[in-house]
């Protein structure tokens, strides 16, 4: 989503006269970008209507404030679409909260359950897990392994084939033992689709969960809408978790899942480790989707790291002028590495920011560079001797150094474009 949509918004930024035609063209472009990013057509049409209505209501706005209005309206509309106006389920301390997880096989239920357990366990809740997936071979082992690592009690069976019975027995036992968060894992596949949803209905009826969580795989795009609807028809879904946002998922299915289940998104999964779970914040999700807010939040986070070796303000000044040296790239990577799980999400969404292992190798390479090289005063890429020296000095390969130089160039180009269009200012403005 990032690329196309921010291109549309960037165009908006560089236009000085905003007449009706420009407004129309821009809304059309935003509409197209959203459709290409897996956002459902009905959702997009609604957004279009609402943004247009907002713009029309402020006929008298001047060019500059009209631009701002469109940006704000798009942002607000997207955030509103992620808000079903239903509060998420509140865990009750001291009581048994039974949470049933549903979603297609492979969507990330079992992984999310482990993260979810870890999340509440760290906050001091008594957590237990029940494996009611008897369809997939190895499902119980997978849950058991996670539970053992987390030291969370679990319930399941290698021999019992009836998932309803396991769910009922497991939940009953953990309720009796006064566990506070009792998580029920379910199967996401069946020989027949009807049978899967029937099974979900039966488990739901048997354990009477306090909340049903629908797990959606962000990489699934539009297909998520139908899945969400089907699961919601079978069981009363009360919240949504989006997984696999660490990859290159477009995220547009999120709005559809919210619309189909009328439930809020509560967490985002951004990796395969227990720590890779983040509470959902609509505004930050949307600004990442739009592909420019991340810049502002990244810089704000960099400012918070208080690294004496870097001056984010100076860096920001240079970037506003469209300058972005290898030294800036170094500082940016260093900052990003400090961000932890967020880093991984942004890695997939920011052009030119590689994964953690690669980031570290890039730093080694830049450690082997001289000041004039870091400051962009001399050419490196065209000088074989320099490239070889840097590779040797950092224990890396010539091709990797070239990759670093290419990525820096790509990043420099983006910064130059953003600087020129005034996007940098919009990006650092917290109101955006
Ligand atoms: P289930 O069938 O719904 O229980 O799905 P699993 O939890 O078994 O996950 C299916 C696959 O997706 C596994 O290989 C997981 O490691 C992977 N997975 C789950 N969540 C994430 C995530 O947030 N990011 C990434 N990269 N992989 C994930
Ligand atoms: Mg599973």
C-alpha cells in the first residue's frame, strides 16, 4: 500500500492550486491505490464518499488547508474504518476468562496463542492452554512445545478424536483450578468446510467462551473478508488478530475483517517468536499503511533513544533538504535496531531498510569506511579498491558492500523526493 498511496499523497503535497478537479483526481488516485492494496471495494467506495463529503463541507478552505483536509480526511476515514465502535473484550482479573481462537489452518492461531499466553503471563495472569485441534497431525505437539517453553499448563490428547470433548474437559479442569486466561486452540481445516464451522459451533456451545478471537493472515488479502464472515456466522467473534505483518503484507484485509466481524483488532503479530505481538493502535497502523507516518514516528523514536552519537534534529534538517549520507544511513539503522519488534514491522514497510542481520552487517561495513566516504565526499561504488578495502575490513563480501551502496542510493532518492515535496514536514507533524 505504502508506495502507491504515498505517491498520491505526495502529488497532492506538490500541487499548489487545489480546485475541484485536483480534489477529484486525487481522490480517484487514492481510491485506486486502496483497491490495489487489497482493501475491499465497498470499503473503498465508502471512504471515497466520506472524504468527498468532508471536503465539500469546507468549500471555503484555501488551497493549502484543503490539501491538509484531504490528507486528514483520508487518515481519519481509514482509522474510523478500523474502529467497529465496539470495545474489545476486557479480561477480568480473578475470574476465568475463556478465549477461543478461530481461523483457517495456517493463519497463525497456535503461534498467536503462545504469544498471547506469554503476553498475559508477563502481566501476572494465570494462563493455561487447551488444544482442541484434533484434525491436524502434530497440532497437540506444537501447542505442548510452546506451553512447555512458556511453562504454561496445557490440556490435550493424542488419542481422543473428539475436539468438543477435549475442549469441554480442558476448560472445565482449568476453570476448577481457577486459571484466569484459558485459551482454546481449534482446528482450521476439515475434510469439509461445513464440518469445520459445525465443529466451531459445537466447541463454542460446549465451553461458552467469554471471547472468540478471529486470527487473520495479513498475506491473504481479500480472501480474509469471506473467512471472517464465515467464522463470525459460526461463532460470535469479538476480536481480530492480524498475523504475519513482518513480511510484505499489504494489510488492506484488516478493514474487511473489522467490517465482517464488527470487532476490533486487538493485536498484531510480527514474527514467529513469543515476543512478536504488539497491541493494535489504529493510527499507527494506518500511517504505516500510508507509507509516510512511519517516517515521523521513526524519527520521534530516534529522538527518544538519546544516543549522544547522533543528532536527529540535524539529520532531519539535512533530510528536509534532500540530503542523506551514508552516515545518516548508519545512524538510521542504529536507531532502527534499537526499536525492537517495531523494527521488524517497519523493515517490511520501509524501502531500503533491510532485516536485522543485514542491518548489522551494513553497520560493520560502514565502520570500515573513512569519514570522507561516510560523508559522501568521495565516490565509493565506482572505485573497486575502496569497495574491496571496505569488504575486507568488515569481513564481508564485495557484493554485499555494493548492495549497501545501492540501498543507500535508493534511500537517498526517496529522501530527496520527500524533501522536495515537503512530505518530510507532513511526516514529522504528529497531527498527521
Ligand atoms: P495455525 O494453523 O492457525 O495454528 O497456524 P500456526 O500458528 O501453526 O502458523 C502457521 C505458520 O505461520 C507457522 O509456520 C508460523 O510460524 C507462521 N506464523 C504465525 N504467525 C506469524 C507471524 O506473525 N509472522 C510470521 N513471519 N510467521 C508467522
Ligand atoms: Mg494450529
